[in-house]
C-alpha cells in the first residue's frame, strides 16, 4: 500500500510517499543517474543508508556516503563543514542531490548543507524516525544549532521529495517512537478532532506498530502539516504558529534539562498538558479536554508531568519562555486549545497564571 501526500507550494511542490519498502524505490524515482551525497548518522547508516548508497552506485550514480555522529552534536557548523568537504571532494555541482537518511537531526543538518552549498542543491528526505516522518521532514525548515541557541542558524529549503519507508520504524527504540507520537497527538489537538477520536480508539494498535495504523497516522500528520505549511510557508502570517502548541512550555523544559533528560517529544507532551491546564484556568476549555489529552498521551507511554529529578524554578522557566523566539516583545504568548481540534494564539497571559500551572511540577 502506497500513500502520497502532495505539498502544494507552486514551483517548490513535492510529494511525500509513504509505505512499506518505499526505500527500495528511491533510486529509480529520482530518475537519470547523476551524483548524490547520502547523509546519515552512525546508528542509521549500517541499518539503511549503506544499502541505499549501494543501490545508487549500482544504478550508475556517482554516490558518496557521509556519516555524522548520532545525536544533536551533528547539528553544528563544524559537522556541516565536513559535509561541504565531501561535496567539494566529489566535485558536486548544482545537480548533485543531497539525500538525508535518518532522524530529524540528519534531516536538519543535511538540509542545511544542501540549502547553503552553491546557493542550494536539490534535497531529498528519507526520514527514519517517527518524529522526522510526521514533522521535520515536511515543511522545509533546515538548520543547525549555535552553542547558545537551538536551531538559530538555518534556512527554508523545501525537499524535492520525501520517502517514508514505514519498515524502517521497526528498529526505532520505543522511547523514540513515543516521542514522535507527541507530535501526532498534537496534530489531532490543534487541527483534527476526528483524527484525535480515531487515535483514542486505535492507540493500542498504533503503539504495537501495526503497519497500516502507523501508515495512517503518518499520512494524516503529513497532510495536516502540509496544509499548514502551504498557507504559511515562511512563518509570516502566524498560521504556522499553531504547530507550536505545547512547545512554549516544552522548549523551556528542554532548555532546563540542557537537552539531556527529556527528548523533544517528551517535553512537548508535558508542555501540551500544561497548555491545556492553562486554557482550562482561563475558562477556555472544560476539564474533559485536559483529561482526554492526558489519557491519550499516557497511552502513548509519554510523560505528562516533569520527572521528579528535574527541579523546576518557575522564574527561570518564565524567563526562558520570554526568550523563546516565538514570544513577541517579551510578552507571554501561548497556543491554547478552545476544544479538541482547534487552537488559538493567546497574547498577554498573566504571569501569575503561568506560575500556578508550573506549581504542579513541585
Ligand atoms: N525542521 C523541522 O521542522 C523540525 C521539526 C521538529 C524537530 N526538528 C529537529 O529534529 C531533531 C530531532 O529529531 P529526531 O527526534 O528524529 O532525533 P534524531 O535524529 O536524533 O534520532 C533519534 C535517535 O534515533 C536513531 N535512529 C534514527 N532512526 C532510527 C531507526 N530507524 N532505527 C534505529 N535508530 C534510529 C538516531 O540515530 C538517534 O540516535 C531535533 O534536532 C529537532 O530540532 C526539526
Ligand atoms: Zn516539536
């Protein structure tokens, strides 16, 4: 079974192809042989990228494999420079395709190298984590970190194509799978009540990674993300901001844990519950919305509260929130639900109320 999601962005439009075994078709779907730099990380390369590289080579491509260290360290200018070295070495020209095979880290880093080398090389995403499949591989945001700020050096560079091979998720550690589910639950909460209902009914099968069910959540998530990106490609109209539901709290927790204790999706899971509690405090939603969200996140084996070992300083969290690039002129702004399937941007949330919510983390 193949599912295709079209991302309509005029000349930058592309297809997201989802299905079991899609990876084996990447080479033929990219057309006439040329040159290609396959970028992966130390975990994913032996599982999938080496194989893909060999497929390119045997189809007559001038193919190279660059293996980055696994983890966030790969999103640094130092590691990007190594990708530039590889491109120079293989005498890359503007037709050379950069193919990212891995999670969001590899996609962001390889995409940034593709965006900047020779003012832009064609870029293809082959995401192998659930988070990358449902979020980072679609939408064109690429970039690396500065030691002082995450994702601050980057570009908008849409891929030419995205290939999501659901078979590759079989090797993904459970904790990473759950972290990806946080973004999936987010799409239901912000845009699609029916999808949320479906997940409530089908979550057991999804967590068992039943292929059809996993393909369904990926397809629906990609459709919803594509829809948002189509209407606000460069994050200028404010529409794309709905994707930040749970992220204002979440980013602050990630920063607080020095990007160590919590995975991004875990921080977002806790942050979505905080945002829902804040919305309830403001009288925007009934308790039932909070409890349904919490129950679904728990069924995804996600945390809904900060771990006890993470001590929280409310003042520090609020300061971090003010620095968040999504806050405008230091005011506290949150994406808050009005019901399941809909959110709004709410400005000027009283600091006292935010403190009250943070107090639940003890
Ligand atoms: N560009 C965007 O729009 C966007 C959106 C969300 C997140 N991000 C970025 O994505 C990054 C996080 O991505 P991630 O959660 O995919 O993390 P990741 O890329 O670090 O992957 C998580 C871990 O799983 C391993 N792995 C990947 N695929 C595997 C597989 N199939 N089998 C076994 N192991 C596998 C990786 O080696 C890594 O150790 C962050 O840097 C974040 O900033 C970007
Ligand atoms: Zn996120």
